[in-house]
C-alpha cells in the first residue's frame, strides 16, 4: 500500500510499504478514505530528532471503512464507517475508567515514561504506524473506533479523530462558562474550534490571536473578536487594555512549540537558553486574570528554563493541559455534527488532495500559503 513516510527534517514521502494485517484479537484493519494533516505533524516535520526514525508512517487523524476485525472486536464489523481516535486506549484500565484515555495503562510507554501510545507519533509514543496511508492497523479496536452514520461527507465526522475533542477538552479545561471572557492564542484548526466551542459554552467575549490574515478572517466569520499580534507592540498589554486591566477568565494556548516570536526568542533558542518557541505560552500566562484558568492544548515537550512560577503563584492561576482524551468527549460532540452544523465544522477544510500529494501539502501547510488551514488527504 501507499503511505506517508518520514525520512527526515522537511522530508516526508509517499512510499510503497507492506499492507498491515490483524496481529492481535483486539485489532482491526481500516481502509482509509480521509486522513488529515495536523499541527502536531508539523512538530515532527520541522525538525530532525531521535524520536523519529526514517521509515516511520505518520498521521493520526484518519477515518474509513472497516476491512477486517480480530475476534475480540464486536462493536464494529467489516463495512462499517468509522473514525479512529488519535490515542490508542484499552477502555478498561484504571486510567481509561477515569476517562483519561491519553494515559491508558495498557498502552502507556513506561520504558520512556510517556503516556498512551498514539498513531504515527514517534518512538516515545509507541512507534505505531500512522493513518496517512491506504490502510491502518488499529490496535485496541474493541474500544477505539467510533462508528458514524453513512451519508454526509467524511469531513463532517473526520475531526472527531482529534481536532474537535482536543478543542472541546481545551475549552472544558479552561473553565469557560456562560458570561465569561476567553482568549485563544493561535487560530489554526484547534484554535478556530476552541473559539467556536467557547461561544457554544456561552462565553460572552471570545478573542482570538494570530497573525495570519485568512485565519483571523475565518475566526471573525464565526463571531470571534481578533487581534493580529504582529500589529501591536505588546500583545499582553493590548489584551489587558481590552479588559480594563482585569485580564481574561479563561485562556487557551492553541499554538504549542512552533510559535512565531521575536528576534530575541530566536537568539535565545540558537544559544540553547530557550529550548523551543515559548512565546505564545508566556503571553497566554500573562493575560489570564488573577484567579483565572489557563488551558494548554498546544503541544510542548522537554524542560523549560525561565518558567514564571512566581507570577503564576502570585496570580493564583489554575493550569490544565495534556493530550485530548478523545473518547471522553465524543458523546458531547456527535449530536452537534448535523446538517445545521452549529460549530461550522464544514468550514474548516481548506484543501482536499490525493494522498500522493502529501509532501507538497505538508510544505504548504507549514508555510501557511494559499490560505491553507486544514489539509485532508484522500488515499
Ligand atoms: N493536546 C492535544 O491533544 C493536541 C491535539 C492536536 C493538536 N495539538 C496541538 O495544538 C496546536 C495547534 O494545532 P493546529 O493544528 O491548530 O496547528 P497550526 O500550526 O495550524 O496552528 C497554530 C497557529 O498558531 C499561530 N501562532 C504562531 N505563533 C503564535 C503566537 N506567538 N501567538 C499567537 N498565535 C501564534 C500560527 O500562526 C497558527 O495559525 C499544536 O501545537 C498541536 O500540536 C494538541
Ligand atoms: Zn492531530
Ligand atoms: Zn486503558
């Protein structure tokens, strides 16, 4: 079969690889019909690091048609249309019973002290072949795959694999409440949906921050106030001024390690005083009101020097974070994936292209060219 394979920094290729097959009674094999590129894939794409090895199949936002199931898989059968959550979870361990599927004790990567295995996401998270491929072996398929109705286009349901539950969790963790105020840093697919879900939760004021014109415009179309951080001297000061010096009740960091920052940030990274691009996280911590909540859905890895613990303590901020526990939120989200489309999910996909074109669309997505916000690959 054909699959998107990691070869090195800025080098993914569509290679011919062996077809996957059932290996365990709890496996399924799914024929992929749509599979999206995620901002998290850019973390793998944009650097050379030992957790990725040449030949790894990437991708963790797939859906398709069940081809075959192992004998312990009973809730789905061949021919069913399913979305596959990006985390691989057993559904019955201590953590899964507590709805913490991203910490599943059955698939945890204990030797490297990491959480549950993820599709297509490094040798720290199980080295599981990913979903940007014609076929996908789904481990723990007695629990993971979500059966969805026939009829509507794939893009109606595809984002249940990651974007929608991640954004829902980010908003829930940010303690967004009716009448509250919310800032979302980053208006990629995750930030877009965070802003819309925050409105759905009844927030009175939702402000989105980015610098990419079409991303700011997309948020505005959905009733979100926006600030282009590249046009203000100090984004923290600008946001404080918007709340008469109080700050925001809830703040979501939907940027993560690829944050664009100042020259000073790049210099600090170059001399290894700052391991990654933390500017969005620092800004997000800066604009939470005293006693407010910060929710980090952008992905961070590693150890951070210069973490402003004293400020966080003084402001009595609550911080929550982590990979989405996909299955935890599916029952909340599925009823909203209707023809009325209250979350505007139909508006998210900007590019739908054949799997064979993955290399050029990784590049396009990373460089944010051609209005690219979300790419769906069609095997
Ligand atoms: N927690 C989870 O389970 C989970 C799941 C999916 C994605 N993620 C993470 O969420 C983040 C966003 O994902 P995405 O697909 O929307 O990615 P994306 O790269 O499309 O979006 C990031 C956005 O942040 C903007 N940005 C960059 N620097 C900024 C700054 N300093 N201030 C404000 N905005 C800035 C960029 O212009 C871009 O629009 C990524 O870090 C991704 O890894 C986490
Ligand atoms: Zn993703
Ligand atoms: Zn489990």
